[in-house]
């Protein structure tokens, strides 16, 4: 879709999120959301954040990770997805670093949409 501009984040369950985050930073140089910097790629910021194994943030308990797509215009994209029959969560979130909404794929996996602030 034209509004998706890149990979905005990758979130997954972990028995020890702090140790997992440290391992990825040590071996791959990927900074986590708790670090001093975000992992920056050519096309924009990406958050790499292990979550606790029992998190409810992803939706159903069987979902082991959640994809976050960085988008240009969240409102336009949500209208397009709605018109296409995509299941959309009613919740919205505005943060100092951007706007968020959530949708679900055909298997019920929760997907986060992020429109970063300029």
C-alpha cells in the first residue's frame, strides 16, 4: 500500500526481555526502546523491543510477535483498510513521538500502525 513507508518495529515475547535486548544490542548493534537511541535505518526509525512473555499488548496469547508498520497518513490508511474489510481496533493512541492504531490480519494477529511525528 502506498501509505506504508517501512518497517516500524518488531515486538516479541521473551522470558527475560532485558537480557534478550542486551544480546541483540551486543551482537547486532540493535538498540532497544530502553536504550539511548533507536535503531535507525535508511528509511526511518525502528523500535526493537522484547516484551515480557505474558504481555497482553499483542492481542491473543498465541501471538509471539507484533509487526509495527510506519505509515505516512494514518487516517487515510485506516479508511482504505476499513473499505477493504480489514478488522480495525477502535483504540487510538497519541504519543509525543507519533500516532498509533491497530489492525488484525486474517489469522487474528494484531498489527500496529505508527505515524511518527515530523
